[in-house]
C-alpha cells in the first residue's frame, strides 16, 4: 500500500466514524411545527403567521442560539384534519413544539391532542374555552379572548356614543361567534343599552343582504359585526352598500387586522370602528423593532397574524434554556414569565396559560386623512381585559 | 313590512343567482356536458375586473372586455380539451373540468394571494334607492335590471330565432342537423363559448357585490348547480323560476330562521330531487 493511499483510507475511515456525530449535530435542530390553515375557509391566516414565526426563529437563532427546524403544516381549516396532522408531525419528526393561528374549534381539538402527545401548543384563537373550561396544561393562548375583545371595543364605544342605546348583532353560528355574542349581550346590559336583535348565519355564508334587512328593520343605533376574516369583510362591504353606514354606527368587534382593512379600502371603512389584536403603528420599542425585522420578509407592515406568529414562537422560547426539549420543564419555565411584547407588556399566567396582551379599538379614517396606504385607522383605546383567577373556569387536569 | 322587503330583496338575489346559473344551464342543457369549471370561470372573471380596476380601467370597460376574454379562453379550452369529452361519460367530463377548475383556482391563489380584494362599483351606481324605511343599493338594482334584460334576450334568441332553432335541434338530434348541412361541432363549440361568456358576465357583475377571494368560484358553482337541478336539467325557464324561488326563500329565511338561510338552498334541492327527480321543469332524459 502506498503512503498516499493509506492516508486517503484513513481520512475516509475517520469521516465514516465521525458521521453519526455530524448527523447527531444536525439532529439537534429542534422540530418546530407551525400548524395553521393554508387552505380552506381561513387560508389567508397561514402565510402571514408564517412570516412572524420565521422572524422570531431568525432572531432566536442569532440572539439565543436556539436552532429551530421550522415545519409548516396546513390544518385546512378543519379540526379533525388538524389533529391528524399534529399526530403525524409528532410521530414523523418527533416534534413537540406547536404554534398555530387556528379556528377556535381547531385550537380546542389541538390543545387536547397536545396534552395527549406530551407537547406544547400555543394558539392565537379566540374562544374563551381555550383558557377556560377546556384549558389544558399543554395549551397557551396569545390573543385577547372574546370577553376582552368585546369589553375592549363595546365598552369604550358605549362611552364614546352615550346616546346609542339600541344595538343589533350579526353573528356566525359557532363557538367563537357564540362567545362574542354572549359577551356583547352582557356588556350592553351592564351599560344600560339593549341588544335589540341578532341574526345568526352559517360559517360558509357569503350573502348577507337578508341579515342586513333584519338589521335595518330593527333600526338600531349601532350594528355589531361578530363575523371574522373573509365573512367579516363581505358582511361589512354589503352593509355599507345597503347604506347602513349612513343610518347607524358599525363596529367590527374582532377584525383580522391590517390585511382585512386593506382589502376593504378606505371608502368602505371610513367611520367604521374596528377591534384589533395588533396594530402596526403601536408606539413602543418592541413593536418598532418587530416592524423593522419584518421588512425583509414582506413589503407590507406586519398584521395581526404576523404578530401572532412572532409572539407565539417567542412565548415558547421564553421557557427554553437550551436546544433540549423537555416539555414539562418548558411549561414550568413559561408560567409566570414577563415579556416585552409587540402590543405592550405580556405575562404568561400560570393558572390558565393566557399570555396577557393589549387589544385595540381603532377608528377608520377617511382617505383624505391617510398619510400612507397603511394608515387606515387611529388607535382610540388600548385595553387588556382578562378574567381574574377567581373568575377563571380553567382547572388543569 | 320586513317580509315584503325580504321578498323584494329575494327577487333581486334570485336574479343574481339566475345570471350565475344561466351559463351552466346553456352548457348542460344544449350539450349535456357537465362543466365543473363554471365556478372558476366566474372567479377568473371577477379577478379580471379587479385587475382592470387595479390598472386604472373602469368597470364599464371590464363589463365589455372580461366576458369576451373569458370566452376566448373557453374557446381555447374547448378546442384543446373539452371537445374530446363530448361523447365520453359524465365521469370523464367531471374529471377534466374539475382539473381545469383546480388549475385556475390555484393559479389565482398563487398570483393574487389567499386574501380577499375589494372591487368597487361604478361611481354613478354607488347610491341607494329608498323604499319606505329600507334602502336598496343602486348597483344591485342595476344588476337585477341587466339580469332581466340578459335573460329576456337569451330566451328570445333561443326560442324565437332561426339560430336558436338550429341550436335546439343540434342538442336534440345532432346527426339530423348535420345531414341538413349544419356543422354540429361548430354549434356545440359556439354554445360552450356562450356559456363560458355568461359565467364571465356573472363574474363581472358579482365582483363589486362580494369582492374577490379564491373561494368565490366554488360557492358560485354550488349555487348554479342547485338552481339548474331544481329548475330541471336543460330547462331554460326552469332555471329562471328556480333561481327566483331560491333567492326569495333564502331572503325570507334570513328573518324567519337566520341560521338556516343558506341551508334552505340545499333543503330545496334535496326536496326537488326526492319529489321531482327531473326538476320542476325538466324533461325525462
């Protein structure tokens, strides 16, 4: 054997011996699953939420050496599909860290599945049950729940419009819509106003003219829209086309944020009140840094879903001290943590796993007052309203 | 009073459904061809209106140009794919047109994103008509008027003109029509293109009412199929009557039982299939 051949052979053997180590080093990346609708009725949630996740992952890699392996899973706006895909992701990649901007029904199912899998799941869905009676130790939520959203919009609006005593609601018939409706009814009653009527509609409805006729017939002072995303946009567009904006005030309690407002445009929005989980002009350092970090990923300012993707990822990271995934330890670490969030100070509560944050009441501007295409609304009121520990229905089993 | 206004609103809604279903009815009635891409042609047209407005063009320009553009696309599809399936089973037709629908839908999502976009009604039709305590959008009234005009013109051409007689004859006995010296293939091709142009016309008219999003095609296809099934496959007047019944029923249900307003469309279809399998005005095939 020539000396050169021996050296080549030795180098090759060393590479083979070292290979498992290299593979192990690569395998140390932490599987991190973003499970959100990328298709189906709420397909628009996925891409924006993904931007937020990626901004956070990049930041965590640079600043905290946490090395996430990002995996995108399409929940298809369908709870049973979402659960099946969570199981598949857990078994195929060993993932135990999940975040998702899901339908409330999806989130409730995923929260239970995360508990069964020994995983952690952070969602931005809105139903009160997520951190209420159906809470699980594995599930956290970054979103002001329906109660806080209603109290953060309807209550200040009642102060702004003291003569508005008759309110009418249009509500999608499912867990999220029901929760908004019951809270609206309660808040109005407490404030001495009356919900004079409500029209329920199905989750697939796109034609709202019949419900708007009901609203017009009730002759309310304020029309409350409880529907969300594309349905909310369609309902508001038709309400304006039926002239209801000239007869009454309109409030959309839970908007999808900037992208939804952009899709409607200032002609429709002018004068409409809108509740939002996030608004890109919030004047705090954490938000300014976040907006700047999103710029390479999108030409538009971040919206609610982008902020949710970022905040949910950062919440999980808050419980991590290394690249090791010990979910029980991470959950323990997350509880009680305080964070500088993009909507203001955040606290991860230990008794119900709410990540408390701010909610915004916006008033949409006329086109002439806008300084840029994204300057669609002014923040009228910022609130952070959550059930107290005594009021919470959450009992971790 | 509210019920009277719901009936008025429902008749308007029914007229909108009629415009939507006409194209599907023409293609199915004359060609016995099941076009699952009808909804996506509708969606494509609605998106083209958005594009025209995005580049500063007017709605009126879109109203003329878009149905013609979609008709040309329909003709290309008919020549390259559809014509080879006329004599094949309905399963083949469904598979081919469903494939076309998927390509169009995914392309729209890829180009325009999953978010909805707004399409504005013409400035001259942005007001309201007041009826007692209620208001009705001028643009909806315009769509209803144009829908009635289109339906009437279509009925006249099909039932009262020589070309209409040839088309109807070709759909009944294509061999006989060919023996009389007419090219049945060209007649079928023309009928398919007209059906697609009607889908395009409906898309343009609907865009300012609903805006555009990638799912509008599936919804439109569902409503069109319900109207055609209730009216009777191949029955032109059946589609008109069925659409009006659906519109009024849906609108009235919005007051009587709001949760069931959409459901009533499917209940009506199921009831008609059970009681009159060929539809209200359909002939036994």
